[in-house]
C-alpha cells in the first residue's frame, strides 16, 4: 500500500499542536526558573550588600565613662615621642634614668585628634607618673604591664575640667631603657 500524501500532512498537522504545547511548557518552565534565579540573586545581594551598607550607617557605638559616644571601628594609633625621666632612687641610692617611647591605641579617629591636640598634657602627665617610679618596680615584665595600666588610667582622665574621658585602649611600648 502506498501512503497517501494527505495522510502525512494530516499527521504533521496533528503533531504540530502537541509540539506547540510542549514549547509553551518549556517557555513557562524557563520563565519560572529565570524569575526564581533573579529572586535568589536579589535576595543574596540584599543580604550581602544590605548588611554591609547598614553596618556603615549604623555602626556599633561604645559609651564611655560620661556617656560620650564613640564610633566603633578599627583602632587608631598615636605615637608619643621618646623622653627621658629621672627615676626615684633605689636601695643603692644611685641616680637612675628611664628613656621611654610608646604608642597609644585609641578608640577612633576623633580620639586620635583629641590626644594629638593635647600632647603637651599627655607628656606632662607621663613625666609626673614616670618620675615617681623606681627602676626595680618597672624593670620586670609584670612591672611594665602594671605601668601600662597606670598610663592608661592617667590618660583616660579628662583633659579639660568637666570634660569627658578619653578612650585609651592600650599602651604599646616601642622603647624602654633603664640606666
């Protein structure tokens, strides 16, 4: 039997609607996948960048002694130029000297500027504190740690009457010579 050409055409016509339906289904599936991908990408961007942007705007705030707000962030360092002081006489009664240099770690850029602007007061307080020490009290590692704590206490005191305290985080010795 020979195939009827009309029969083949009819088969093609009948197959076309079935193929068109599957194309629509594929297009719908692709559209849904694209929408879900875009939503997922948008959510990822929001959580990654949204929190970073919010972190810049609403940085954590530390409150100081007198409720002074200081923006938290990376520490700032203020070097203090070296100076030499006479130490209190020890058991031997001989004159001893301390040559010292250190760097202050402060809470932020505002504190850094405040300490720099009051460097004369910083140096005066340090000279008074250090000249009251004896060599045997500060030549051990424990003595140096105690001295650092005392320096922090002295420098946290307000520079001005009824002013707020400074945010001094740490003292980092860069030179420490007793002679």
